[in-house]
C-alpha cells in the first residue's frame, strides 16, 4: 500500500493490541495463498509470549485449510488502529467440545496502520466492481462501478444521464458493491459530491458511509488492501513477482458486470441514435456541472452545436427519428435536443445563415436546463398556484446567467429562444408576459416548436397529447400561438411526423422513419407482428394509417 504500516515488536505494546483484538467481536482471517475470501473468526485467547488461540466455529469452511497448515494472517481493530499479524501456522485443538479451535505460535511482531479515512484505493479499468445504489424516496435503483474505496466512503462512476437525478446530501438507503468473485458489501450512505470526469464521459459520485460497525470496517480494510495489492501486482514498474492475483477479481459464481458510461451500442435503435447520444451525454454532463454552480462551457457548447448541425446536414430524416430514441435521458435533455433539431430543420428550410443557425441550435439545446436548478418538489407538482408559476419561471433567468461565458452567441438569439420561448401572444406566458407585438419572428417560431414537443411528453400535471390533439389545439388557439408558424410547422413535418408509431388498417404497428415529398410515409420500421423494414411501394401493402399511437420510444428495430 502507499501507506506503510508501523511495526510493533515491544512485548508490552503487542500484548495491549492483541488483548484489544480479543475482546468480544470478530477479526478477519485471510490466507496468504488467496484460496478463499476472508472469514470472520474470534481471537479466543492470548497466552502472552507463547500462543494465540483462534475460534473458527462461526466459519467452519476455513478449518480444512488451517489443518493443512496453510499460512494465514489475523486482522482486527485495536485502539483506533488496524492491526495485522505476520503469517501464522495453526494446529487444531480439541480442548472445548463443540468448538473449532486452533492454536498458533505467538507472533514476533504486529503491523499497525493508524486509521486514515482519507486514504483511497484506486481501481483501474480492468478491476470492474459493479455497484447498485438505492436512493431514498426513489423507486428505481441506479447502477455503476466502483472507482475508489476508503475506510470512510467510496467514489462511484455512473452514466451521466443518471447523475442528473443526484444531489449532494441525498441519502442512499443502500449502496451495494459486488466484486467479480462474489465478495460484496452493502451499507447506507450519503452523497457528498457529484461531478463529471475530465472528459465529460461519466459522472463521479462521492459517497460517505453511514453507521459503520467494527465488522464492516474490517471488511473494508481488507478490500482496500487487496485493491492496492492487485494494483501493485499489475504495475509495470513492480519488480515483485511473488504477488499472486487477488481472488477478489477472479470471476466467481455470481456474474457481475459494471455498466459503461452509456448503454451498449446494440441498445440504440439506430446508428444515428448512437451518434446523437454523444451530444446527449454532453448535455447530461452540463446539467451536473450546473448543479455544482458552474456556468455553461462555451467551447463544448460550440463544438456540440457544430456536431448537431453536421448530423442534420448529413441525414435529416435519420436525425429526426433519432430524437425519439433517447427516451432514457432526462426530459430537459430530450426536450432540448428535439427543439434544437426541429428548429434548425425548420429554420434551415428558410435559408438562414449557418452562423445564425448554429446560435439557434446552441440556445435551443440548453434553453430548459435551468430547470435542473429548481426544487424537485416544484417540478413534480401535479398542479401549480400563482407562487409556483413564478418559481418555475425563474429557470429562464437562471440559465441566462450561466451563459455569461458564451460570448459567441448572438444576443438577439439568446433573447428570442431562451428569454421568449415560453411567452404567448396574448401575454399569458412567462417570464415577462410579453404580447405579440413585442415578440420577434424567431420567438414566434420557437414557441410553436417548443410547445408541440412539450405537449408530446408526459408531465406530472397532464398526460401525453397525441399529435392530432396538439395540432388541433394550436390551430384553435391563434390568440396564443402564431398561426402562420403553426401551419408552416405542419406542412414541413407533416400530419404523420417522422418518429410516430402508427397502426395500419392491416393490423400492423410500425415506426414512421421517412416521408415522401407529399408528406406520406415512405419507410416504416414494422415491429409487429413480424419486425421488418418496408420502403417505397411496399409501404402501401400495410394499408391506410388508422391512428398514431401514444407509445414509448423505440428500442431495437429491424436493420435497414
């Protein structure tokens, strides 16, 4: 380990330490040959200068190895320190009926590590330890992997999309880590901090253990030492060939696999969805940074806006379909990407300069991220009074403040999309209750795109609306929404938009992936009864579209 122990050889000091270890409670017995996981045993008696007596009745599996004289060590706590014996050899005793007891020679020294909660044993990429956390008050557990471990807590790696749900101070009712050989620990914990890694690929969650028992501390101490020993064995600079592999990282009967920073490639419905997921991860990471008081990263926002525009220019239909495939990301990320893509697509059809189009994409992507700074209770409310409406409107100012370093953004675009996208023509919107005459053309277009996407997603205060219901609502409320832009939107994206799940007259269900020049579906990913891609004239064999279904996002689809 990086922290060297102090060696105790003084007879009086050794007696005090061993006496403390023999008090009621157990010590860990570990074999130098790593033939099995540590066992909790009892240091039953200390005969000073002569013998130690170990009771293994509670862990009978180790009796055979002890009888075969395999070397072992005892580790326990004493006077606030962790104490380990040198290798010992035991002989069976038959002095107490019904008990499994062994005697071994009195050690000539003890190794003592004084408690250091701050010391962290780091796990490298090959040392995969799966972690599951249960968040108090939330039903769905999160999965990740162990990054480091100390006596007082640990650092976890989890997908960025899950980290947006976490806050400093949250209680984890259960944090369970499972090593490849099945060794595990579980404990109640508290989140101390949430950050992104340096590459914005995953989130790092610092956790502090709660209500630790001496037995749990001994187990963690063993795991810390084993992690460090395995790292030393694998180190290219290590000259010690005598270290055997730790059994912790040898696959046992319990299969464990830590998840990657995002889902495996096969879990994305399309190749374009996999590419769009990288931009979603940037937004997930940005949300985590905002929660830590950081501003919007100007360079990353610029580069990811360029990437999104490039994807749109490369294959707009594939990108429009990819929008609906990222349903596992937080709603502000899904919504921001959807509004950005549809705004850019609708704007691009009107020959807007690329520099302006990039600013539109950038501001649309982040326009709703300020909601992550609002209380969860507010966002989860099923009804809003006047005070709650005012609280909700604060997210606009919050995100504008965090754009202070993005000087490349056109101020008028920021005002139109972030400042005015939630306004309405009759003055009933927020945050400034502006009316039609005060709103720019870009604002009028943005509020239509934003409203259509928002109504297509579930909210605590209302269910999902179908696209027919959404179109009808906007067309019937020209006092709220600019009817010119509503009609342009419908003409551009069609009555059967890409990404809709349709039921055909033949009973087939399929996802609409492409439209022809008349707005009719020209490619369908049929999911039932038999998964298959239908293109061109073959689409007619499915019959007429009876209805568009309210459905979850597509998972795996037949290949094109």
